[in-house]
């Protein structure tokens, strides 16, 4: 699959099979990810590939539980439900939506490793570092799609950030903005879920010509 097709066909994959992925493939994906542009050539990044079965299991539980916390916050409780009932609903929803990630043969974490090169412009440096980590992760996700593998950028681990860092021995100063399962999907989604499709803005409303306020297509 060529690069354009891989970009077009990449979709967030949330349902996985337990089909194995070789260490060579995982390493090749990491190598390609790290070809991304990096501010000041700082390489303020790293990846952790998790394949050990016990660690994957602990990680999956933490992510699914973090997902439940996310859904409990993002979806309003049904009228008349108690906080405990709403939490139980969110837990069940997370199980249905991402429970199959337990089967994925690997998880990949994208790390921001500060290099402290710009002491007088720390915010600029951090934003540039974070952007670079995003580019790196996109490389990985697009390359994975080209190889027939699924990914989804996730932040659910951040609802249990310290537990997550302890599990992988990540030092305090290192941030983990992104995490993804890596594996063979049950199937590749060909479109967004209906709820997300509904809120997708037409791309022409997001492209302005010669300055803000002149989009290719009006938003309304
Ligand atoms: C920074 C970032 C964080 C995300 N976090 C999550 C997440 O925690 N859980 C999840 O299921 N999807 C997450 N997503 C995936 C988005 O929901 C998804 O990219 C978006 O709905 C568009 O769908 P697509 O990736 O199939 O194009 C995240 C995406 C980005 C860019």
C-alpha cells in the first residue's frame, strides 16, 4: 500500500484479534516512527513497546478502567440514575468499546523526554516537543496501516497516570501523551462511528485562504 492510501485508510481501530505480530515488525514500525521531524533535532521522544503478557494484561485493565472514567465524564448520566449506576454503565460501555484490546499482542507508548535545550523559552520547547511526538506517532500509525496492522491513539491511560508510569518504570519528568494497542484488527473500519461522523466538520470549512475568516466553505 502506498503512503497516500495508508493515510487515507488509517482509522482508529478499537477491536483486535490475538493474532501475533513479530518483534521484527514492531521494531521496524518504531524505526519508521522515529524518522519523523523533530524540533531542533532534539529527539525529545522515545517509544516503549510492551509485549510481555503480564505487563500487557495489567496495562489493558488500566486502560479499560481509564476508558470507563472517560466515558463516565463525557456521557451525561441517564435521568434518575445514581452516580454508582452511571459508573457501572460507563464500565460496561468501556468493556464493549475497547475490551478486545486485551487480545492485542502489543502496546506502544509515545513518550516526551525533555532535553531542556531552551531554558528561556520552555513553553515553546514543550509545544514543539509535543508536536514532534505527535508526528512520530502518526508515522507509526500510518506505517502500521500499510502493513495491515491496527492502532488508535489513546489518552485513557492518563486517568491512572501514576499507576501507568509505575508499571513501565517511567521517570517523573517523562510524559506519556499517547498510547496505542498494536495488532491485527477484527476488521478495518471504513468510516467513522455514526456519532463521530455526525460531528465531523467538512474539511473545506477548516481551510482558509490568505488569512483567517475566508474558509473554502462556510461553516453554516
Ligand atoms: C490526541 C488524541 C487522543 C485520542 N485519545 C483517544 C482515546 O483515549 N480513546 C479512543 O478510543 N480514541 C482516542 N483518539 C482517537 C480519536 O477518537 C479518533 O482519532 C477520531 O475520532 C477520528 O477517528 P479516526 O482516527 O478513525 O480518523 C484520540 C485521538 C487523538 C488524536
